[in-house]
């Protein structure tokens, strides 16, 4: 470990890293403050523009967007009673009432402080727990990686939707897309239909932009909901968070941040669920005189510290096992792949200085988030007044430019548009779109390690049941699929009850 300190610090303390980290945080706050644009969409739009950067500046930009967007969603939730992201849905329950009373600045300050607190807890969890998980995962060989890839496909595909079959169908589509192109072992073209342009396969960035960005733009065009101006009360003269008020919320933030970090490290649930669970827990422990739903500061501190506590911790299963914890982690998985980093247990060996520098950067990014939020918040909120039609048109143009920039091919623009339409109709059929991306990423890993495993055993399939770790993962996969299938109805009913009490819409799969 000591031999990594020097290279890690030399990789980290480069001016470009901090410049792009700040750019990412700023853009994330802007994107997050716009209702209907989540962190996944923000990262997807920015992904093509990071290809020209070195690995660390690119990762700092994208993770900065991630952290910034998670906080930015609270801005519109507090000011116009519309969460910028699904993760901020619980924040409006007390944030908007407090703003209506004439304390929008206090509500925003509380959201910023809680977001920074939760983000620090999450970033330190990533920094200290990831290496420990990796030590166990280093015992994995090709059979274990194959079993783990299947585990990841089954877990994420099933949790991404309310129906396990629909989730697996979407994941299977992603695996099918990953086979397009020339097979690396046999050299035989697969599903190219005679087109030379498809010999290199379907570009992941084009699919990402289509699935996460274009489909959302189609929804925005369809809905065409006009954003109303918020009717806030006259701003009070003491519209700021005092130190006494901040200290009174620290126990709530500690509990909610830890809760968010734990839920974030578990593939599937997501930050939105963490924020509502934390809000309900804070409300359950309310003291006499604390009126949740009427502008209670703890009602802002709990969901904001929880959903930001689940940010960096979602990268723990991604970096150590190669399994994305949610849709944002799946998008970041594509970014790691595009920059030549193969996530998994060996990542800390092959790219240790880079990964440790990125994790330390996640801690530093929380301080930049606080500083930017403190001094730019009143300016950034102006983005909520951008006309929706103009914003949609600009984003479509940016997406087309990003898809074309990948390989300077118009085919990638067509692929993006086609998969945007496919994802739109998939939403109509209640088919989750996130597993498509997971299938594209994890499918080739499963195929490669299956071939390597059979080569190790001379074609004997028994290798998957004679290795204890591999057998345990396979058994756990089947048990968990059975449990998820059995618990679909109960989980959906419980989530409906939670969101019904909050009087907001449940988070979407994207």
C-alpha cells in the first residue's frame, strides 16, 4: 500500500484534474436543477466530450457531474416544488414549504450542507471499503468471473424493473447487441448484415445516448409540460442557516448518510429509495415540536444526506466486482471501459494509482461542491427558468454531436436515434432500459470468461461446480432470482405505499 502513495499523489495533484473536477460539478448542478434531467442523462451527454481527455480528468469530470447533479435536483424541488432528479423527490416535502414561508435560502443552505455531509461519508466509504472487498475478489479466476457476470446480469436486470422476465429480456437484448461485429477469437462477422460499418460493433456511447437521452427528450416533447413559476413568500431577513440549526441536524445527517451509504453499496435499490427511507426514519424519531411536512429542517437534511450518501458508495461493487449498483454506475462503467480501464478485482493491481487518485478525488469533489453551491447557488437557480422547448432542442443537438464525435460516422447518429425510439416504446411496454447497457458491458465479459473456463478444463462444464467460490455464486444467483421473483409483488406494493404517503411519483428506471 505504501508504494502506491507516491504515484497516487503525483497522479492526483495536477491542475487539470481540479479544473475538470470543478467543471463537472458545475455542469452537474446545472443539469440536476433542470426538472426531468437526471444524473444518468447528464453523464451520458457529457461522456463523448471526455474522450479527448486523459483518464483522470475524464473520470473527475463525470464523477463531478454525478455529485453535482445529485445536489442540483434539490434546487428546483425547493424553489418550484418539482424535483430536478428523482433522488430529490423527498426533499420537496419540507423544502418547498420552508421556501413558501420566506426561507428559500435557509432551505437551500440546509440541502447543500446535508449533501456535502452525505457525500463525504459516501466518498470515505468508497476509499476505505473498496480495497477490502478487492482482497477477497482477487481469488477469482475465469470461472468465477463468468459466474459473477451472470450474477450481475440477473441481479441488475431483475431489480431494474417490476417484472424479472421483462428485466431479463432487456438484458438479453443488450447481450445480443454486444455480439455485433467481428468475433475476436474466430474472426467471423456476427450480425453485421453485410455492412462494413458494423464490423467494429455497435458503439456503446451511441446506445447510451439513445437509451438515456433521446428517449427522455421524446418524453419531454410528448408531455410538453410548462414549468410554472414558484409562488414563494417574501424572503425573510434571517434567510440563512445558523450554526445552531446546523448542529441540531447533525445526528439526523449521520444516521441518514450511513443508511444511504449502505443502500448505495447494494446493487439495485438506488438513492431515491434511500432518501425516502431516511425521511421516514427521521419523521419516526421526531421530537415534540418538529412538524415534518411544514418546513422542518430535518426533513431536508435526512433525504439530502441519504441520497448523497448513496453516490460514491454505488461505485464499490462496480470497482471491485464489476457490477454496477444503479443506472448511473452502469453509465460510468461504460466510461471506464471507453478509457481502457477494466473494472473488477484486478483493477486495483493494474491501475492502482489511478483508481486511488480517483477515490481521493471523490472526497475533494465534495468540498468543491460545497464551495460552488455556496457562492453560485443564487445564479445557478436561473436555469430553472429556461424555456423547456429551447432546452430540449439544445440537448438533442448536443446528443447528435456527441454520437457523431465518437468515430466521425453518421451511422452512430442513426443508431442513437433508433435506440432512443426503441427505449421510448420499451417504456410504454414497461420494459426497463437500463439492462440493455448492462448486457452490452457484462455480456462480453461473460462470453470471454466462459471460453477461457472451458479452455482451462478441456471443454468440461464441470469446472463451474468443482470450484467452491464459483459454485457458491451460481447457487446464490438462482436463490436470489427465486427470491426476487417471489418478492416482486410485495416490494412493488411497499414502494407504492411509501410514495403514496409522500404524494410523489415513484422514480423511473432511468
